[in-house]
């Protein structure tokens, strides 16, 4: 059955945007595709699974993918544009099974708790038996007939923390209620982590891959202001991506940062100091601004609202940058954490082949001029590079004063640096033996940390030798 269904889905995917096979108007199908660019394959698959309005849809669908890959947006847009009966519930908000049941019943029954009805729900529901009975009665009251009711559970991984019978029952809700119901689970983790002991029904699995850089550029370009041409906005987004893409692959973050920093980019145009064609001058104006934003907004030193407020005050000539921006410059760290952070910075910005030169006492004679001649670009400009844990600890033991035993206390301080967003963990969580990290602090910050322990960090940086 599943293999036959997959063949039908693959065949429907070749049809593309043709709406004749879905039973919906071509205008609505085109509206969905225009609203959600770069997700044509997933939209076609979902429309084929939903079928025509009078057909029975597949009983359960599992959608997974990383954050900001368009999962919730695609489902919500399809259901709302095609005006299909649905209920969308966030499992983070509905953290108990009673809240989960009652939120679904309220949306299906068009009941909105308010002061007028004393914040009452459609019905009190404490268990799955009552939920199935009440949901079946609601479908009959709404006279849905053969139309499919779609129940969407976002952040579905939270269901694993509830009773063990909830997930198997939801996946078999069509069978239990004998009604045309399709349950859609949306999660950021794979299906294998949901499997239970008994009663688990295999849903149709649909993966939403991460957006590529070109796809992100295409999506963000849709936010172009009406006063400027799309080509001008695309060139601006390209510059923005050159700064933020190495440290941020979240589409929502990049989209927000593009809108937040665009007024600064067009500032010379508004002042009459440059034209739209003068891209180098616009870039020189915004480059320091973007680098400062990278060290503040994305690393969560200040919120976007605080940053925007500062920009308005700065334009009006009021005050200086808020004290929050100097948060990391005055942060207090344990003694060994400072050396660990210094070692992380050296490992991120020094080539691996130079470790013997800087940290070994008997490294032999090295031709410095030959090393310099082969380097064309500064490592400071290339950004931090990932390094393994073993290299971090080797540098740490070479620069720290005195003998330090490799105890659990030392390794726990690495986790603390990751929690403070001073060091980033870039390898998978399941790779215990080959953990990789990357230092995320600036040179000014690491020099201020090094001064507190009387360590000359510039002496050990390859770019400054």
C-alpha cells in the first residue's frame, strides 16, 4: 500500500502546478506557489496526499526538517488558501493532553474562550476516548460529510513527553473515529525518535531540506521595498549574506536582519551622497555597521528592538551605544576558562600547521618569509575555522601557567563557554569522540581577556607575526 502510494505521489510530482488533478482552482494553486517559493516539490506532494475535497486523505503525515525550512508555513498556507477544515495546535503551548484535546475541539467547533463565555471551552476532555467521541460528534454537527478534517500538531516532538498512548492513537485517529481525518505532525527531529512499543502506525514521511544560499536569496528578494528595484535589493542581500551566512543559516534570522539593516544601507542615497549605481560607496558605509551587528544582535547581546532604537537615536545625534554592547567586554570568567577561550581563539584563527611553531619548545628552524609568501589572505578576514577538541586542549596545556590535570572541571568549563555563546559547538551531538568547536568572539574581546591573565595573545597569532 505504501509503495503504491509513493508511486502515485512521484507521478503527481511531475504534474507540477497543474491544478486539474487536485480539484482546486488554478488561481489558488498558483497563489500557494507564489507565496511559498522554492517549495514546489513539497507543495505538489502534499496536494497529492490531500487529494480532491471529496476524497479521503492519507490518515497521518509526518513532516520534518530543520528550523526555518518552511514546514509550518507551507501547511498553514495550503489549508488556509484552499479553505480546508483544519485545526492547528502548537504542542509547546498545549503541554498537557487535556489542553491538547480542548484546543483541537475549540478550533473545530469554532469556540473562542473569551470574557463573554467566561473563558469556557467546547467541552471538558481528559482522555483519548472522550476526545474521539467529542470529535466525531463535532464532525457530524459541522456537516463536513466526506470532507477531510486536518489536525496539525506543530512541535510534535513534545508529544513524546505525554502519555505513551497519545501518539499511537493520534496516528490512528481516522481508524478510531471512522471519520475522514488526517493528522499532520511537524517536527525538527526524525521519525525514528518517535517510535513506541506497540500500536505505532507508520505515517507518510515528508522531508523539508534546508534552503540553499541561492534559494534564500530568492526568498529574501521578495521583501524588496516598492521604492527600489529588485536587482538593487538583491545586490544588498548578497552583501548581507557575505557577512552573516557563515555564522547563520536560519532564513527567518537573515530575513529579519535584511529588513533591519536596509535603512542604513540606503542612508547615503537619502542624503544625496551616493546613487543607486554607486554600490562600492554603499558597501563602505554599511560594512562596519554589519560587522558590529554581527557581534551584537546575532550573538544576543542586545535585542533587535534595542538595536533599532539605538540607530534612530544615533541618526538624531543622541547618545552613544548602550552599555549592553559592552557586556562581553566586562564579562567575568573563571581563571582556566579564560585560557580555554584564548586557546579556542588561537585554534580558530591559526593554521593547524603553525601549532608546532607557536606551542612547541623544540620546533626546529622555520623560514618565516616562506610562510608569509604563501599566504595571500589574512586569517582574521576569513573568519573562525572549526577545530577538534584535542587541538584545543593541546594549545590550552601549552599556554596555561603551571601544570593542570585533565579533570572533569576543565571540560565542564568548555560547556560553559558554549552556553555563553563565546564558543560554538559545530559538530553533531552524537559525535562524542570528534567534537568540533569554533570561537565566536572578536579580537578586541580576546585581547581584553588576555590582559587579565597577562598573556600576549597577539604574539601567538599567525597574522601578526
